[in-house]
């Protein structure tokens, strides 16, 4: 596979990861602060998250890592509504940085 196709495939996979996690983040935010969720959802749909929403997403995805790769002896299992790996977190953080957000 050539480099351009690899980058396109990776960008597409990254976008799906971000979309999956943003949906979970918005659903959780809505349960705790409907106003903030509505504002963040509106920004997401316009393709522009506010800086506070971007920071909230970055913190949320870091705090919600559920798939650490540790065994039971190495660390706790973290239950959650979606599986989030350290790589998923890195993908979301890179996506935010690419849009000018500080992470």
C-alpha cells in the first residue's frame, strides 16, 4: 500500500475513533450538564468545538481509558459504556491539536 493510501486509511480510522468517542462524551455530558452538552453538540455539528469543550473532551477521554492492556495483577479493569484505549486517547488529543486546541 502506498503512503498516500495509508494516510487516507489512517485519517479515516482516526475520524471514526473521534466520532465514536465524541458521541459517548456528549451523551455523558448531557446527563450531567444539558446546557454544556447542547453547546458542545452545536459546535461539533458546525465542525468547531469551543476551547472549553475541547478541553473537557481531552480530559474526559483521558479519564475514561478503559482498555489499559494491563492484566488483573497489573491494574484494575475500568468499566465504561465504550472501550477507550490509550491509542484512542492519543488519537483524540492529536485531532484536537490539529484543530488548534491546547491539549
